[in-house]
């Protein structure tokens, strides 16, 4: 991977995201310790590395020896290849078989979820005089993509025929667990169904290639489902509630733009949903929902300034948010507030923020907009701007 250009943190005076690259690698190493010998990792870096930055994530994790990286779309796969990653890239929602030429040119491995798509991919690959590496998806209960495990006895011979016509190489076979973090019984049932489908393939002479099923939760919580590859995502980026807990990777910070004295009875922000009950000091932060700070935090979220809590007052605006600093020490324009992450002994955790917003940690991270520069932080080194 090519080195990324260093950019001073002074270029981000309004708001930014700090990415702890050591924590990212530590989470990956922790997950790898849960894997049996011979099982490798396929980190998911879709949606711009879950909002962290795909280039920075791949650069940080590549030295740990992943088998490859996973993306959702053809465009993401092309972007990753252009970044300099030369290993396998699996595209889990590749689009139409019409994209086969691009997949071949960039050496991308699409997940294929139907017989018609498999046959069409093979035909188009033969027309291009090449063999396309594919991963066959089996639906064991997710109800989203894949050949039904119930009908494996019918489709397995047709898969063998499609592979026999040429133009395809079955690089892997996969399924996806729907509740690995909450329902181990359901995950065991899906794993059993998957094994039945694999047996049907073996019975007609189809080798499944690399078998993979487990996401972060499956890899951490259910050791019997590791297979040949695991596909970690959210745990790498600091999300999820399990033991050991992941280290915090993303910290969101913003500067104080204005501090004002407000008498009792002052209305705050759109809709006047907050009215001061006492003489107060209010600080306006340079971050809002246009940056990805969720509007659900209006009148219920908090910021941290110098290790102390400053509650959000009123509605989160597109570009700014007001917090109450009455009970804090001196707060001035230019001071830094933490909206997500640790400041001193206090932390606003990723899962805490997600629960406050009635959503999941994935949505918090991927919702951080491109207006927030991503700064990679290495121990003993200054911050650098994260590409992507």
C-alpha cells in the first residue's frame, strides 16, 4: 500500500474524527486469538471502512496478514484495488453479471447468489477468455441473498454443470448469520443447515472452496462456526458488547466556536425545545447532523470538555450544537469538545451513543460524513489525514 500524505491537525479547526490505528490493530489481534489454527481473516472494509476510512484501515491491517478484504460493491472493489492492495477482494453485493468484465480486469471475486447469475457470469467470463473466481452464497435463514439450503439437492447438480462449462472458479462458499450476537441457538441451526448444503455439493463432486460464515459476533462468540475464513467487521472498529470488549477506535471532536451568558428563560435552538431555568453559560460547538452527529441526541446527549460532561441543549443543528458549560471551569472559543470517545477519565462509548439514538453502532460510524476529516493517530507520532 502506498504511504498516505501527512496533513497537520491544524487543517481541521472545526471538527474531525481521530482514528486510533493501534486500537484497530489490537482489536484485530484479539479477534485472531479466538480463531483455530488455519482459519484466516477477511476483514470487511465496505462503506469506507465502516466510516473509518478504507485506505487507512487496509494500510493498518495489511501487516497482520489477512487473507483478503471484503467490500460490498464493484466500485468499492475497484477503489481498493487502485489503492494498491494486491490480494483477494471479495465483493458481497456485486450487482449485475454485466459487470463481469470489470470484475475480471480488477481481479475481484464476487459473491453469486443465484443459478441464473452464476450461469450468466460463466458465459460472460468465457466471452472474455478468462475464468472468474466466485463465492457461492447459500441462504440459511437470512432471507436476503443466496441459494436456499432447503433446495440444495436440486441446485447442486446445476452448479456442477455451470462450473463444468468453464469461465468460473469456485473460490468459496458462504452463508450469513442473522443473529450471531443475540441468539446462539439460531446460529447453530443456520450452521447445521449450511453443512447440509455443503454435503449436497460434495455429493455431486462440487468442492466448495474456502468456506466462510462468521461475522464479528460469530467469530468471537461461537467457535464451532469459524470454518476457513471469518469476516470481521464492527468488532475491528470498536463496536459490540462482548468479552473482551473492543478498544475504542474512533473519537469525534469539535471546537467551541462561541461561548455566551444566557439568563434564565433563554430559548435554545430550533423549535425552542430547551429553555434555561437558571443563568447559564452556553457553548456552541462546530459540529451538527451535517457531520453525522445524530439529531436524536438533541436534549439528551452530551459532550466532554476537559474531562467533564456538558449536556446538549436544544436541537442538534446541521452545522452546530449547543452544550451547557455552566458547571464547568473556564471554557473559551477554540477549546476542544469530545462527542464520541474518551476525555480524561470519562468516555462516551460507541454503544452508549447508539443506544441513546435508538440505533446500532454500525449506523453511528457509517453516518459520520465526509465533511469530517479522518486523522490516523499512531503512538509516538503526530496525526495524519486519512485518505477516503
